[in-house]
């Protein structure tokens, strides 16, 4: 009530003002404001121990002494049964007040003096107590220093003893090694002699066996030659007999055909030739006179009898049927029904498909040559009629599937005349069906007929089909669907043909591919030319949708020495630039997004990469970038931020955006480039190639700002650029610093160009540069690129080759002249003594131009030596010998490992690859893992290092990776240097199932991680990061990696006794991170919840987290239903909801 907001507790000034209303006050005392009063005797301190239950901080006591009795009486009367009231922000607050007469004479002079004396005593006692504590503390520190000094001296003496012992052991080890080397040398010499004797004996026995084997093989060869000669004679006789029988059979069949043809016109009411074949075919219907159509069993019986008797039986049946009137009437009705059925089939597509299936069925069941020829003739007639492509498929597939049967019954000339020319005479729809059917058979069994058809189609029909796609009716959905299938087949055709390289076929695959490429290129050119001629006519329309799909899907098809998209671009861009129709055709191909956003994005990206300049991009895309979000994404994002492109492509993109795009798009793109370039996270984490590429992009876009009239925005650009220049100037890397200086100076010069026009001059930004290769590269990227003309193959190297030949000739002439001069001026060498060159000096090892001679050093024996050798800065062989021997030393716990493990792990985590050693990262990671496995308490030191101030982000990720791998190795999931053979495990399991034998699994490995999991898990989450780590900003990715590591460690420690406590601790730590701004952190939180649900059983999970499941599910439903979350978050949220619901299903 009397607080003034400055001092804690009641204000004596405010209280005095309130009490002076009743009279002049002589003295006021508030015991609560005196900090020493509570240590005094309650008799004179004024602190009442009774009356209030809340203490002096809620209600306080105050003693007031008025100068006159009137004031005292007035206050007593006025405050009796009253309350204090205070108005704060328009609200009234009240407090109880109790007024009583002071019977203790609290404010008398004696009481005041007594309190002052008591205060002085208390302060003196406190001071003396503090001085005594300070003296005790100094004595304790002195004793601690003396103890530490004695311990250090003892440690020094212990180390000296240890060093002496180590030197003694080392000397003994060297002596034992020397003795072992001598013994090994003698044993090696003895083994060499024994091996020579053994080799001699083996060679002799091998020679004897070889001589015996040669004799046996010669005898077998003679016997086989005799048998082959006898077989060849029998085979010749058999071939002659087979040829004679085939000739006789052919003559009999011809005679039968002649008799049938001659007997047909003799009777006017008899059926025609087609009816004769129908009656003789196995598909003839049953007759009422008891004669039935031939069944498969009757076919087999007829094949056993002679052909003459078969012909006589068929002729007798035919003549019997002619004699009966019912038979004549039945044949008549059948012919009439067949005609009506053909008319109906020509009108209906479904009937055409039935006919195709009927022909396929007849071909599969046919077992006679004449029947097969008749069916093939009907198929040829069917393929000449224009239908939907699906109506031919059954018949064509039947021909491909029955290739063996056709080759068995027909001769080569008959196959050539009836089947091979089928693609030349059929319709376009049939060609589509034929290509689709052939490609479908490639996966099962390639057929020779199909490959012959492909060769005919590629040579004679493919270019015409591609050319005629401009005339396809866009309303014919069936035909469009067939052309879509054709495009997919053509795109995959080279791969399908390459897969047939090892098949035993007569067609040459490379030749077939060459024909396919030429026909596809010719068809594309003819299609464009036909579209151009058609658009010259009035009221004419062309359909380029199919060709666009072919260009988009087959853009990477190899066409001779180029690809399909480059050929298409070259043809379109070589046309007259002033012809607007060609521009319309180009933009129709490259601006239609009906093929799908992903396919169009890939097509647009390739066009940007293969175009020679901005003029080509304008002809291909026009002003489509203003309305197309996909094209803006490719030009302003994908090519500039997601890949490293050449300088010419960046120039083309900048020119195209500035000419055809909105100027706002150009300025926004340049601002985004500058923001990325100037961000501190990019400067710290980007690779040198990315740094250089972003600098080039900013230079190229900045050089064209004044050209496109955006000079008024230089102040905004410079405000974004300046922080990046400042931070790069403070960077230690020379390339980074030079990039900042050059871009800042160039931006300032471009800005000054606009200031000179406005006559506004300020201090310019100038730096001194080191003219190295990077400086020249930055300077050259600003210059406008020149288009390089297309050169023929071999022309571009002609001049260089001539200059090389001239240089070689000059060098040879100079060497001849030098040799002449040397021979004339040589002195006699008789005075020099002769000496012999050893064999080792003569056999000098020649190295390749890029090869470096290998140097080897002895591996260290002790860990201390290895740690000292890791500091080597001149001799790489010493450094590598120590590095590659560390893991073996650690895993066998070499001498001193227990004391050196923590320092060694820290040293490895911070170790630099000074000599560009191969497999450096892998070897270092394995050594750190070995430290963690052999001594898990090392994890505590590494976790402190993980959150330290001066540590690169790559080293932090290295430590987290080592934690995960070490926990898995301790758990027995993986072992260093051991690979699990899954095939062998499967074989063992199958063998165990067969034998029904139950045994204990061998080679089990204990789970050593359960007892040490706390060293890895708790410090990882408990350690508080400093101000150098921003987990809610630039370092959110690192926080995500920490959570992933914690979840993996939790899953590895599933059998630990403290798994429940660890799971509860993890859930508490990630509760507030569920609503983090970074989606990677939110994904990691979901994975942590997934790990908790996985490691705990159903009963334990319900007992520990049953009350929290409702809030978890509510959060996960919000994530799954939100429109702002990504697809990966939604999918993981749905899976986690399913897992939690499964856990709590029976609650």
C-alpha cells in the first residue's frame, strides 16, 4: 500500500505523509526497513512476533510519535475500525490497519540508545566473523596449493620412473626383435632351399602327369574324329532323305490344291475356294449328318496317316455334304451370315477387336501350312484398313509369339513375301501398334521378325510418322493416347536395343541404332518444315503437341555426335530470324506447359544450358517468362542458386530477364543474389567454388543494372552489399577477401557512373589487388561474351597442330646443332678412372608425370609417440604412419591409453589434413570411434568440445557421427572392419529350417552400450550452448542434427535399465521445440517421438506417457492438416499418429 516502486518494502516518506494529516510528527520508526533489527531482542527491537500470520513482507509495524497529544488522539479516533485505500490506474485497493497505544516506550531515548548499541554489536560480530572466514579460506587455499605441489612432484617422479621403464622395455624389445630377425632370416633361407627342392619334385611329377594326359587326349581325339566322320556321313544321308520327302510332300499338296480348285467351279451351287479352305480347316462347325470338325486328337491321328489318305477322307466328306440338300442350305446360310458379320464388324470397333482376337486364336491353333498362309493374308488385309491402334495388337502379337511355328511351316521366301513387308503396306495406326507390341516382347524374348519389322519401320516409315503428327486430330483421344505410347517407346528404344547386344540375332544393333537416329532426325526436320508450309495457308492449324512431347521426353537421345534437343534447337535457330512463323513454332515447342510442370522445368533448364546467347532464348521463349512461374523459377532460381553454370549462361540469363522479363524480376533476382553473397552463414559454410560462382553472378548482374535503366536502385543494392564486403574484408581467406574488395569496388564504380550524370560526386571506394588468376577471372566475367561459331570436327585443332609440328621441327634442328657442337668440343676422357655402376643404380624406377615417389616411415609403437608425430609439419610419411596406426593402438589399449584417451580424442577431432592424405576423414573417424568404444567416458570431453566457442561446424558434425557409430558398435550392431554377409545368413537359416534343429546362435556379442548410455545421452541434451550458437536462427540445422543423434542413441540403448528415464528426459527437452520455425527441427522432433514409441513397450508407454498422448496427437493433427507444412512433415506426422494410436488402442 505504501510502496513507491523504488525500494523494496514500505516507503517511510509515503507513510509519514499519510500520518501527518492528523498532526505534526516528531518521530517515525518502521522496524521492517532496518535489516539488523531482526537479530535484536524483541523487547526493544519493536518487531512483534505475534498478531500477524503473513510476516513483515506483507503486513508491517510502524511506530509514530506525535509532537502534541492532539495529533495522537485525532489519529486514534480517525483510524479506529478503518482501512487504508489507494487508487492505482483507476482502480481502488484497500488494506486493513490496526492502531494501538505504544506501551513499550519504543521511541524513548533509552530504547533508541539501547538499539544503537545492539546494532553496533551485531555489525562488529558480523565483521569479525567474515574476517575469520576469509582467514580460513586463505589457509585452505594454501594447504590445497601445497598438496597440489606435492602431487605434481610425485607425478613428475612417477613419469620419470615410467620413462626409464619404457626405455628399458624398448631396449629389450629391440634386442628381442633383432634376435627374432636373425632366426627368421635363417628360417627363410632354410625354407627357400626346401621350397626349391619341393618345386623341382612337383615339376617332375606334373611333367609326368602332363605327358600321360596328352597321350590319353590324343587317343580320345582320334576316336572322336572317327565318330564325327561317321556322323557326317549319316547326317548327309539324312539331309538328302529329308529334302526328298519335303519335295514329295510339296508336290502332293500342290496336286491337292489343284484338284480342289478344279472341283469348285464344276458345280454352281458348291462353295468357293474360301469355303473349301473353311471346310478343310480345323475350325469347320459340326454338321447334322454326323460329320464333325477335326479335334486335336483327330489331328494327331491324321498326321500319323499318309497325306494321300487324308486328302481322300476330306474329299469324301465334302462330296457327301454337297449331295445332301440340308448341307447345301446350311452352307448358304453360313455364307450369308458371314457377309452380314463382316459388314457389322466394319462399322464397330469392338467387332474389329474381336476379329483381331479371332485371327490370333486361329494362328495359335493352326497346324497346317495352308491355314497359316490364309490367316497371314487376312492379317495383311486387316492392316491396310485405318482403325484404332488397339484393334491390331492381338494379331500382331500373335505373329511375334508364334515365330517358331511360322518358321517351321513356311519357307524363307514365303516369310519374306508374307510377313517382312507388312510394315510397308499397313496404316499409321497399325505401325503404332506394331512398335508397341515389338517393344513389349523385348523384355521377355526378342524375336527376329520383330527386329526385321523395326528395321523396315526405321528405314521407310518412322520419318513419315513423325512428319504426319502435325495433322493428327486433337479430338481423337484414342489416337493421341497411341502417339503418347509411341513417344515413350521411341525414347526408350536405344536402351532396349542396347540390352539386346548379347542376344543371338542376325540384325546389327549399332546399324539399327544409326538408322533410328537418322530417321528420327529426318522426321523432326520434315515435321517442322511441314508445319511451316501449313501455316502459310489461310485458316490452317497444326498440332505440335506430339512433337513437343517427343522433344521434351527424348531431349537426351543421342543423335550421331549430338543430342536430340541440340539438333532441334540448331534447326529452329538457323532459320530466318525475321520470319515470325518460325518464331511462333519455336515458342509453341518451348512454352507449352501442358506436358507437366516437372517435365517443362527440365526442358527449359536444358534449353538455357544449350542456347548460345540471349538472342536464342528470346526466340525460344519470347515473353513467356512474364506469365510462367515455372520459367521464372528456372531462370531466377534453379540455374543461379542450385547449380554452378558457366559465365556465358549467366550472361544469357541476365540479358533475357532484363529484355523479356519484368524489371522488378531483374532487381529482385539481383537483390537475392546479393543477400546470399553477403550473408555471414554463406561466407562461413560455402565451398570455394560456390563462393566464386556467387561472386560471378553478382558481378554479371551488377554490370547490366545501368544498361536496363535500374540505376536509381543502386542505393538499395549497395545497402545489401556493404555488410558482406565488410565481413569479407575481415576474413582470413585471400579469395574471399579479394572477392569482397573487387565486387565492392566495381559496384561503387557502376554507381558513380550514374552520379556523374547527375553531377553528384562523393568519395569513391578503391582497393589494391593482387593480380592473380582469380582476379583475372573476375575481370573477364564482366566482359560481354562473344558467340563462338560452330566448327567442323577437327578444324578447331588444325592451327594448334601445325604450330606444334613447327615447334617440334625447330627443337629437333636445335638438338642436332647442339650435338655437333658438343662432339667437336669434347675433351678426351682417358684421364678419368673407370668405375663400375651397381645393379641397383642401373635399375632406376621411372615415374609417371603426375606420380609422386612414395616415402614410408616406421609405425609408432606407443601412443605418446603417435601423438607427437601427429604434430609433424614437414615430413608427410611420419604424419601418415602415425595416423594409420592409431586405430590399432587404441583398440589394443596400448600403454598410456587410459591417461591419454581424452586428449587424443580432442586432438583427432581438431586434426587438419595438412598433407592431403588419402582417406583422411575415414581414418580419423574410425580412430575417434575406437576411443569412444574403448573408453566411453571420453564422450563427456567431446560433448564439452562440441559446444565450445572456436569450433568449425564440420568438426561438430564429425563428433555427432562418431557418437552414433560408437553407440552402434558398443550395442553389437556393427563392428569395425567386419561386413555382414546377408546371403550366408540366409543360407544358414534355410539349412536350420530343413534340419529342424534348434541350437543356440554362435558368435553372440554382448550389448556393452546399455551400461554407458548415460555418458552419450544426457550431456548431449543438458549442455547449454553459448551465445555463439543460435539454435533459433542460423544454427537450426545443427540443432536438428543433435536431436537426430539423440534419437538414434535412444534407439540403440533400448535395453538399458534407464531407458524410461531417458525417454522422459528427451520428451521434456523437445516439448518446446515442436513449434520451431525451421522445418528440419520439427522433423527431428517427430523422429524423437517415433524413437520413444519404438523403444518402450506398450504397457510402459501407457503408464509413463498416457496423459501426454492427447497433446501429442493434437499437435500432430495440426501439422498434418496445415497447408503451410511440407509433404515430408505431413507424411511423418501421419505415420507417428498411427504409431501412437496403435500404442494406446486398448485404453
